[in-house]
């Protein structure tokens, strides 16, 4: 930012002008291709913060969403190969694995050049500058970037969605070979659709000459995502299979897991039924949380395995309740 002190303006006005510019100007953005993931922090005048990535979660760990997973993997592989690919919108029930899929993709394909930049909905105003920074990387850079926005939704007064529309395909230069947007949302159309808008059209209580254009505007953003993936509540069988998978992982990491003779890793093999006591406990856990999902199954596995480790040390909390 240039020095404003050389301008013939009163000192208080110069100070106000400098504060205004500091609030409106985004610092230069630099991206290191060796860094696997970034997160934008600090609002309009923020920066890309490198993330320490934990690559423990694999695609195989995400069960019960095979169709969605295969479509997302195919789209991502097309992207990494330089073939045509689509922006992706993942919608549906909470805890179904939408965000986990992004982390698992990075684990699977970071060696092939996949990189992630996480950005919050309120920071979408800097998306154009992030895209410009990616395009300024050396031409021999083999990295390709997924800009990931979690829990994407807008209210009727929020104009920041127009920035995202421009990046997706509204601008002339928005078709990029090295950047895609993957977003998750609980709302498929991202912008609210009000019953009163439809009623106003049907009974003539609207001042708009072309009222249907208002409805078109509310769906125009989600239409710019070429691939829609829907996630639905899972049934009991799928939930228990996921519990079984995570418990097997937890048991494999436990020291001396066979010492007490109660359970072993083999008890959680995929071709066996869960022990009845654990099955009942897992179902009760889901019932208390109002639903079944991969997230709830993972949380139960941590609860159960942690409780077992405590008991192995002689700290049997259940015995004193």
C-alpha cells in the first residue's frame, strides 16, 4: 500500500482513508504447491493459513455411501488427469460423510497433485483472488486445487453468492483447468425458496413484470454445479456395519486387546455379527442422538473403545454408576 502521508489531506482524513483501504484491500496471496491444504482466515483482508493435515482417513473407511463416493472419485480423477470435470455440490443429511469425503480424497490423491483450499461462505469475496493466485503458479506445476466450502447456504439478503456464481461459470475466464469448487450444504438450492413467492405469482400480488425470474435466480447458483450428490439417512443395517468397521479399526490399535478374553479384533470382522451387547449399545447411542449416520457410528466407536481401555486399566466406570 502506498504512503498516503505525501498527499495534501488533513491528518485525520488521511488516517480514515488508510483504515478504509486496509479494510478493503486483500494482501497478496502466495501458494506453495508443496503445501497440501490451506484455510482462508481473517475475512477480506485475511490470508491463506497452511493446515497440518492428518491423512488417517481413507476412502475405504467411508461406508454406506458407495454410489456418491464412486461418482466423486471419478470426477476427481478426471480433474487430476486434466480431463473435463465438474464442480460438485453435496447435499443431504448431516453426518453422512460429505466433509469426510474431502479429507479422504486428499489422503488418496495428494501424491498425484491434489490440493485443498478451504474457504468459509462469508469469505467468498476473495475467491477470485485465490483463483488468480492459483493461475499464477508455474506452468510446470502439476498440482490441481479443489476449493472446498463447507455448509454452503445463503439467506435472501446475502449478495456474496454472486461471487461464487461468477467463479463457477458466470465469468468469461472461469473455466479453469486447475481449480474446481466442491461444496457441501444441507440445502439443495442454496438460496431459500419461499412459498409466499409462489403464492404472489399465482394470485397476482407482485409488482414484478417477470416474477418467474425471481424463482430462476434462487436456483441459478446450484445449477452451476455440474455434479449433484445427495446423501440420505441410513438404515439400521448400514449403521451397524459402519460401527463394526470403526470398532475393528479401534481394536487393532489397542494394546493387548486379547488379554481379558472378552473381545478381540476377530469379533468385529465384516463377516460376523456384532456381539449382541455392543449391537444394543450402538443402537441406543444412535437413538439418543436422534438418528443414524457415519459420524454417529464413529463417535460410538470412540466411546466404546475408550471405555474398554479404561476398564482394562481397572478403572471400570460402569461398575460404580
